């Protein structure tokens, strides 16, 4: 197992497979990647993605999430899923998606080896959804139901809570998730790749919601290898809260490493001054041993962002 200089084990890899996306969510952090789709024609190919996953698994990183951009925009996404799913030692393979193409793809994703899925859904109101994201809410809802029916488990709904947009929909969303056999995650807006104006206008601190949930909860579960996130078990459902901003506990328990869609290892979602290019090594015929070394170097560059206590808003 690899650990960073702060004693944090690295257990999860989040691989961004593209910057392309069919949506235009104004809050999107693009997984902290600075390059936009139009600036970044470089994408890792199927084999390169699977090779990086293989080396990560050899280093005891057993949980992999495919992200983007929108992963389902890639024509080879089923091959990527299958290639990673077949790797010896993998424990968990998931994907985060905007859900637009899920209705037609959920079954095939499951057959090829995807275990579970997270679907971004900030609102249950068709007009708000269209205005915010530019897509169809109906498609996404069908995608969620298709994923549940295909046996992807759990299906999680990712709701970024935005002031003046959807903060009054939290309890409707808890009900919707329960009725859909899905699990709800409330995510605090993170100040990454956003303008200061947008962040100030729409950041909704989740402390208030957490205080409310604490007073209703039958039980509160803490996820130690997942940034000590809390799951609130309520009489009528459950909800997980992802509350990273200014949260030193969140960073102290972070076990993630990332790969950008253009093939760079990324030690922290919030930082871009410490990336390590692995794609060039792969394209030059580098060995697995050399690749493992780059993972180790990247791991040493990991440091808890909110030990610094400063928010960088562009
Ligand atoms: N297109 C895919 C999707 O919609 O899930 C994958 C990419 S998206 C960047 C991955 C996750 O990041 C989604 O769950 C989304 O809700 C979340 N996310 C995007 N921007 C965010 C922000 N500024 N703060 C917190 N979470 C954010």
C-alpha cells in the first residue's frame, strides 16, 4: 500500500477519461482539470487508461471511479469498463455520469463489469434542470431507473446544493431517492474552476443541513476511508453528505489520487501545480516499473489542502 508523507493511504483512483460533455453545468469543477475540452484534444486511449488502472491496482489502489467530462461521450467506454473490470485485484469499479445516455447503456455497462454508478441530479424540476444544465430531466430519470433495473448497486444521486437554485429541494430529493431505490449524496459546491461571483452567489454551506439531519437522524455513520463523510440514517431514507470546503477533517482522511483526461497524475482536486505526466512515459514505451515510480512520486506530493485554510477562487 502506498502512503503519503502525512500517513494517508492511497486507496482510490479517480480517472477522468474525457473533458467533453453534453451538458453545460455552470458549477462544474471538471474534476479540477484546468484544460477545457476545446483546448485539450489529447485524451488517453483505451489501452493507456487500462494500463494506468492495472499499475494502480498493483499498488493496492483497489477502487476505481471513471469520470470526466462525461464518460459516456466516449465511443470506447464499454471497452474501458471491461478492460478495467477484468483486472486482477480490483474491488470496486464505478462511474459518475450526467445520466443522459444511461437509459440505453446501463445494461451493457453492467454486463461489461461496471459495479455501481453515481448520477448527477441537482433538481427534480424540468424547467430548472433545462435552464441549469441544458439537457433533459426525463432522460436522466429514465437513466436512473434503468441503472437500478440493470442491477448497478448502489445507484447514487449526486446533488450539488446551490443557493438560490435547489437548496429547497433537499427533502424532495431524499424522498425521490428512497422511492427510486437510489442513495442520495448532498455535495457542497467547491470553489474550483468557478468565478468568484458564481461561488459567492451559489455556495450553500452544508453545516446548516447537517445540523438539521443530525437532529432527525436515527443513526449517523462515518466513512473513515472516504474523508470521514457522514451518512445520516433517517426514518424515511438515508443521505450522505460531502462537505469538503474549509474542512480539515475531510482532507485529513482523503485517500484519493486522480488522473486527468490528458494523462497526468493529480495528487489533489484543489491543486494544479503538482501534476505528474504519465502519458508521455507511456507513449515513449515506459515500463510498468517506471510507471509505478511516478505513482510513488505523485503520492509524495499529496498534502491535505485545507491544512492551509485558504480557498483559491479564480
Ligand atoms: N459528467 C459527469 C457527471 O455529471 O457526474 C462526471 C463529471 S462531474 C465533474 C463529477 C461530479 O462532480 C458530479 O457528481 C458533479 O455533481 C460533481 N461536481 C461538479 N462540479 C462541482 C463543484 N463545483 N463542486 C462540487 N461538486 C461538483
